C-alpha cells in the first residue's frame, strides 16, 4: 500500500472517530452526564484537527502539540479564523477541568454551547480536508 493511501485511511479513521465522539457527546448530554459530554465534544475536535494536520504532513503524540499546531498551521496561515483557535482552547481547557479537577460541574446550557460549537468545528475540519491537496 502506498503512503498516500495509508494516510488517507488514517484521516478517514480520525474523522469517523470525530463523528462518533460528537454522537457520544449528545448522548451523554441528554443523559445528564455533562462532564462526559464535554470530554466527548473535545475529542471530536481533537480527532478532526488531527486528521487535517495529518493531511498537512503533521503528526503529534500529545494533545498540547495538536493545540499548538492548530494555531501555528491553521490559524496563522489563515486556513481557519482565529475564533476557531480560541474555541479549541476553550474546549481543551473545559475538558481539562472536567477530567482533572474535583467537583467540576457544567450546566446543560454550557454543554449545549460547547457541543454545538464542536459540531461546527468538526464540520469546518471536514470542509478543510476537501480543499487541502
């Protein structure tokens, strides 16, 4: 198998995981498990950003590497608006709080806003993948 075919398979895999994570975020939200909903919303963004960055020839083993790369390779190059970089920072920080701090709670409305924006982010990454060579 050629390297390009393998890369395309991995990109497809990351996008499938992004979609599954968003579906899980909605399910967790409606079940009232809002910390888990935020976690899944973040992972939807992480997986889709990883797919786009891989298409750009960039691969990262740490979440902070993906976060920095979004700003370096997507925001600074104006492939995405800076507001999407700020959103990624927000969902990253929210997931960090929910996963690692005690007694963190999110409201249904907070979860709704983050999930809706995560859906927009993943959609943007999907569109971006179509424009990248």
